[in-house]
C-alpha cells in the first residue's frame, strides 16, 4: 500500500477540487468493481455485486440475514485555503476551506491546482499577540499584483504541500484526513473475495465543509447499513486531550462523536469481527468533530451507521501521522465484515 498512500496523500484536492484524487482512485480500481460511476456532485461510486447474483431488497429489516446493501464512505477532499484578495504588491489574502489552526500555517507551503507553490507569511505581531489568519498572506513569488494575477485568481483553492514520509511503521503526510481511508477502501476492494453483500464503495466530496457528498450519495443509494472510514484524534502525545486512542493499538471503532451516536448493532458487528480475527481494536469517543456517518445515519428514514477510525496525530495540520499496522488491520476488519453476512443484533 505504500505507493498508493503516497499517491493519494500527495495529490491536490481541497473540498470542491477533488478531480485529481478521483482520477487516481479510478485508475487503482479499474476492473475491480461491477460498476463505477461519478454522480452529479462528484462522488465516485464503485459497486461490487454479491456472489451468486443475489439481489438485496430495496427496504431491508435491520435484522434481515440475507444480502444487504452496504455503503462504505471515505472522503476524497482535504482542508485548504481560498484566495479572497490580491494586493498591489502581489500578496494573496485568503480564507479557509474546512477547519484550519493558525499555529500550523506560518512558513508552510501550499499548492494550487496549477502546481504553483505559495509560502504563508504573517504581518508583524505585537508582543504576546496570538497569530490570526486575518494577518496572514500567501506569497507566490510575484513582484506585483499584475504578475500575481497571471499566476492565481481570486477564488482559487490551495492545499498544503508536503511529501509523504515513512519512518518505520509511522507514516507522515498532509491529507491523511481522509486519503488514508480512501487507501483502506481501495485496498479492501482489491483483496475482497466472494461476499454475500452488495457493497457500494463511495469516495465522497466536500466532507470538510459539511458532509455534502455523503448527504447526496446516501440519499441516492438508500443503503441498509453504512460504515464510514475516517481518521480520529489520539490521546497519546504529551499533555494531550484525554482520549483512550493511541497510534499502533489498532483501528478505532466509534461509539460517539460530536455529531452522532454509532448504531449499537453496527458497533457490535465491528467489535465481533475484530475479535474473531484476533486483531487489536480501540473504542472511540470523540468529543470534537464528526464524519460522513452522521449524514448517512439520518438519510431518508434512517440508516444503521458506524465508523472505523484510523488513529491520527496532528489532524488538520500539514503533517498528519498514522501507524501502518492500524491501516492494515482496518483493511482486515473491513474485509471480514463484508465477506460475512451482515446481521445486526
């Protein structure tokens, strides 16, 4: 998976600009699914039919132990910046796409869709003044406004620019949120054997700005069960927020976040699968943030939904860190769930 993770994390793809990521995924899954399509909003949907041609019912009871329509979601977009103004000297003022911490910006590099690189600088601060995004700017190397306007325009989006680095089992890159989950879905699709479920691998758009891709795709697919794969915070760094999730201790199975309570049956399904495989897992209670599962859970008349989370340090920064063992075990867990009858207790 190394090359897959590297390609996905290094790709440009702020919310609303997921084309490059979608192209990479399409190339990776070519020939693996029974159907691949892109919907009106830009979600990439790969359909894997059940073994033997069984057809899931359109409306299945939560306890129905036959073919199920299972929706998996991982979002392709990343947080980023958007140009709001170009001053006379050619410096760019910007706003945010998704949640951005000012402390992670100074001296950082960003990349535009054209490939142009910019450096983030800041105006002079007063003593003890906290850096604010309003005082920051992007320097694209232009000598004045006229030159800058030949390189970028108001409304252009930029993403962080960092290479993907492996240090033993630890992997550091920008956009682990949520390209690492895209890698998990792609690898799962590659490794799947015969299964009793009809599975929709959905690579969603615009999660960072309001779960928009999951809202529309879940409505259209009307799944029986939904599982999001996303990142989660950890509590294993110095003086971190107290949280019972650590790198290298296994994928986290969500119990609750600030947007949803995981369906008890889906949560137990994931726990039972991890136990049957003998792989480590953690239980996640996240006090800040949510995932595509929130949107899927409340689609139409409601969908039993849960989440497999990849523990990640430094989320929403240019250098997010995961453990490769957690990623591989997430693939094993997802395969186990999909290759068995999905029965919710």
